């Protein structure tokens, strides 16, 4: 992704590559609203002590929605044996995320490779394709730039960085299969790692599935790289975080009632 300076933005030197995004109309307000919605979830009485239970439910819902976005069957069979390959991969990814956070913060490309192995294990015939992004120079450079952002190359809010990680991985399609599940999982890791959603309680993936046409339109806008395309993607992504927070409140309410 190349962040172009939006029209009307001052010409002062910008050392943070994502700083111009916060000057796009409506983005700062949307980021703040997303932050407040997530904070409210973490203050929910159930999440003060029982957050591991609600986080586990959120993780499964995220995996099911992510699989459905990519055309998989989101229903887990009554016997618990998941045979549908997209959902099986998404659930493997969800289960692994907690143990990948530390590595994500220092070596995100290594984590992306691992996520792809988990997501696409049942989707490719050649195991040598697993965890191996395309080797062309443009893809490699864009992945390197994304890794620099994740490892401290920006001070942008977590909602912005998560949106950029999510959008860039969707735009790149670096692995050729399983990229959607990988992109959404990487965004989830970013929300956790930046402290936006440190316990992984929110489920923005559900909103992306429910608003699938708008999601695809917004991702295409991001890939186009124009200021308006970037703005629309950031606004959509912040809306997804807010909706994911509402989903998390429902999870917490249900868990509280089940006690």
C-alpha cells in the first residue's frame, strides 16, 4: 500500500507513514468511536473475571464468520468433527492466535507463514505451497513494509493499523489461497497486540460477513489506493470494530446469564 497525501493535508514532513490517514475526513472520529466501544466491552461486569470464556466464544465466532466470508460452511457439525476445509482452517488459525502474539510483534512475516499453513492445509494439493508467499519483488517489498509497520514503524492507533494490515493482506493475496482467513486473523492479532482489544473479545468478522457486499467494495477501494478509497475502508473497518464490540456485549450478557 502506498499512502498518498490527501488533498488539503499540510505539506509538513510526515515521518509516520500512516499519519496522513488520520487526516482523512471522519477517520479520527471513527477511530475514537471504535476505541470507546471496545473499552466499554472490557468494562462489562462479566469480562472482568470471566473474560477467558467470552474470549473463547468470540474466537470461534470470528473463525466461523471468516470462513463464511470466503465461501466456507460456518456451521460446526453436531459431532464437533469439522470436515469443511475452509472452516477447519479458520478454526485452526483461531486456536493458534494466542500463542503467536509475541512472535507477531517481532517477526510478523513468520507468523503470516504459520497462519497460512494452518488456514490452507486442506486447500492445496502441494504442501510446498503452504506458508510461501509469491516471490516477486513487488509482493516481497510490500510485505516487508507491512512488517515494518507492525514492528514499530507507526504510532497510529490500533484501529488504523489493524485496518491497514487487514486491507493490505487482502489486496496482496500473497499466498493465492487462504488469504482472507489469514488477513482477518492478522488484523485480529493487531487489535490484540496494539492494546485496542487486548483480550480478543470483539468480533468484527461477523459484521464483515453480514455486510459482505460493502466489505468487498471497501476492500477494493483500499486496494485502489486513492484517498477516498482509503477513507472508505478505514470508516468501514471502524464500523466493523464497533459492531464487533456489540457482538461481544451479547456474548458477555449470555455468559453472565448462564452462571
